[in-house]
C-alpha cells in the first residue's frame, strides 16, 4: 500500500497540486509570524493611493497604500497631557475613575486619529510647513518671551526644563509636526465667512419679538384605569434604564478634625522673639513714593511718525517741568492725556512697588526726591514723572509684630499637631490595612459607619466629591483596604474603607411593579392632555379665540404678553421655545400652539404679531465681532465635516488591548 501511495504522489500532477497548496500555507505562515511579533501601536491607519481611491487593500496593491501608526507612547503622552489639563480645569471635581474609562480613552484616541488623518491629507495636497511658519510659532509662545519679545536665553532654558529635555532641533521638529497636522484644519476653518445678507437675516431672527396670548390649562386628571399585565411588561421592557438600581457602597471611616484635637500650648515670648529675628525682613514697611506724571498718550501700533511726535512733545514738557519755578501740576492739567489724574495736576498719590507698569516703576524708584524725569516709554505712551517725596520703609518692632507672629505660630503649631496625629494614624492603618477598628481605638477616635448610599443620595461626608471618588473607586472596592487621608476641608480629613459594594443592576419587575404602573398611567394621562391640547389648537387656528375657549372651560382669561423676546422664560423655557417655533401668522390670523410645563400642565398660546429685530440697534463694531464669531463656528463645523469625510476614505484599526 505504501508503494502505491509513493507511486501516485510522484507524478507531475501531484507536484503541481503540492505547489499550489504551498502558496497559501506560506502566506498564512508569514501572517502568523508577523502577527506574533509585538505590536506597539494603538491604532493603524491605512489610506489608499490618491490615483486609485477605491484600491483594494490586499497584496500586491497594498504596497501603494499609505500606512501610519499611532504608537503606545504617543497615546500615553497625549492621555497624560489631557489628564493634567482636566485636573487643572476641574480641580476637586476631577473624577480620575471616569477619566480612565474606555469611552474616554477612545475619545482621546479619536482626536489623535483625526489629527493624523488631516496630516496625511495635507501631505497629499502638497501643503508644507515652511521654516518661517515654525519660527513664527516658536517666537509667539509667551513662555519664550521677555517683556513681550522673544528671548533666546529663555527659549533655551525652557527646552532644558522639559521632561525629558529637548534640543532646539527636536523641539522645532515637534512644532513642525503639530503645524503640519493642523494646517488643513486652520486653512478650512479660517475660510468660512458670513455674508451681509445672512447676517441681516440672523439679526432679524435673533432680535425678533412676538405678541402672544397664553392660556394655562389645568394639569391632566389622574389616570385611574386598570393597567394590563401586557402593558406593564411592555413598559418595563422598553424603559429598563428607568428601573435600574444605582451602584451602592457602605463605608466605615474615622475623622481627623483639627478643631477637636487638644489645643496646642501658645508659644512663649522667647520663641516668638527668635522667629522675629529670623524673619525680621518681613516686618519692614514697604518704601512709598509720592509721584505725579504727565502722560502723552500714543497707541503702541501707531506709525513711526506718530511715535516720534509724541516723544518730542514729552521732551518739551519735561524741559518745561525742569525749568526753575515751573508748576508741574499746571503743566499736567493743561497737557496730560491721563483722564484719571489730569484734573488733580497729575497726582498719583503714594506709589509702592508693583502698582505701576515696569518701565514707569523702574524710572520712579531710580529718582531722587524733587526730581523730574525725562520721557519714559510705556504701553500707554510717554510719561514725564515728578517724584515729590519719599517715605522710606520702617522696621516694625517686636511689640508691633507680636500679634502677627503669635497667630502665625499658633497656626503652624496646630498644622504640625494635625500632621503628626494623622501620620501616627496612617502608620497604624498600614499595620492592619483591612480594618479601621484597631487604629481608631488606639487613637481614641470614634469608628463611624455610613451607607448603603449611591452617588445621588449620599449625605454627610459621603456627599463630598473627594470622598465619593475614593469610595466608588475600583481599588477601594476590590481591595477593601483603608484609604489615604482624604482632605474635606483645611485641617479636616477622613480615612475610609469600603465594607460592602452593590453594583448597578436591573431591578426585577416584581420589585418595581407599582412604579411601572404609575409610569404607564402618567404616560396615558400626558398623551390624553396633549390630544386635548391639539384639538384646542385646531379650534384656535380655525378662528376661535382664546377668550372663547377659556370661557367654555371656565378658566381665567388668557394672559396677553406683547413683545416677548426670543429666549425669555415665559413662563418656562420650553414654552418660549414653542412660541418661536410656530410660523409667523398671516395677516389678520393667529398662529397657535401648546407646550407642557414640568408639572404636567399645558400652556395653550396664540401668536398674533411678529416684529423682526431692528438692524440699527446693533453697533457696527458689535456686528462685526458677532459676524466673526459666527464665521468661526461655521469654520469649526466645516472642519468637523472635512475630518468625517477624510475618515471615511481610510481604514482605521484600533488595537484595543494596547489602550
């Protein structure tokens, strides 16, 4: 038998078949080999060639595709940057657990993908970032500037302070890459514009006012009809989110409240005197200078001729002020452009360091009493300064500073006592991290318990955002260990441990049956009320007045409101929205509608007049500013539409396990 098999597999036909089988197995083997290699990307972006947008992605055509990757390091750097920005913006409200969610990671990754797709498109369109653009971007960074101008030494120092430090070439390449990614978006976004006709129409709509009559209909009658089992099941099945029990926790905790700790003994005079000698420079009254000035105002953006003319005028005034017997106050009243001090002869009162702009302050504190300066340039123009008197700083005696020293020392001693007490408590919890009771007994603190509570119904310390972040954190729930001290107020902190946890869950129908029945009945009552209101609207549009409807239903007469502006809460924002959603009435007619209030009552209304906004009421400068803002919003919409279109032209594969 073996000989027969050998004979049948040695012919040319068998050789061909074997060769055909080897090819797919070879490719499968290569693919498996490549797939087994470590993939350090979080997303892969593949774009077809521009000359064949519908090109297939399989080999050998795939060699013409553009292949880009977003690496793990790039994603993590962007993720940490976003974390720092949100923590700075939100402060105590920052929720680290929510930030680490999968949805948030995907959102940040999507922003990186959007930027990379734009970069690919910009490169394909031949958009290039020039050296001049990179140079301008760097020179415009405020952190690289001194007195509003680029400073090379500050630039080098800032690059050396980065983590990790960067060379000038590395930083410039990073800036170039950022500009390349944003080049397309900036170009598209800045190309949007709003025509004068569009602006006129928008202003007429924004400033529109409507004369309206309102008739308050009573809340719908309670629905007491029976609810069938089928209705109950259907409502429960289609509104499952309404009947979910929230996540709940139970905690035990101890409080460290500085105000309840034993009082710290006050410092004696010897300790206070020692501190006074060590910090003597703090108790020196700041030097003050009594000054007047004459301002020759000139805009920083004025041309060279205007700048020169202002400087020459300031020089002439300085010469006049320095002349024997000159009356500086009279010169200031006659020539100063500072409306705040002109009437008082340029008097600025007593000036301390930090009160004036730097050029003015530097000149003033370099002068001698009775001296008049030459022209001093600032962002406001040219100043001629008169120093009338100098009040040197005076050293406060120990007796004068004693009250301040005693208060500060008491606060420092109290903070130290709280810190030492908390440190001893933390040391004890580290010895037994799964129970607070031993540590509480040792420190003579009451062990308190709270819960079960959810994020929504928490009370007491559990309502504190910082406490909730820890109590509902994955680490606290899974490990069951005692937390680090959580500060809820200055000198007041808590340490807690989660003792029980119930995840969010669907409540069984039997448990929420009465709630479902109530919801079904409320829905039926609301639908019946809307149906009645729609019938009344039809009657009004058919010619019947609101007064007649009010009389037929024995209701108070309608309320007439002339000139209601857009957005006015009359009596509720939803009603105002409905009033401006109905079409303008025809001549001699009304345009009726209805809207529901939060309590279930319905407002029936009739619009009888529409007055467009008056274009003349908006000053030209405000109109121009608004027009620019609207163009920016439209530009943002254009960029989002462009990015969405570009995303559809590429293939994006996210490596979930690397997020």
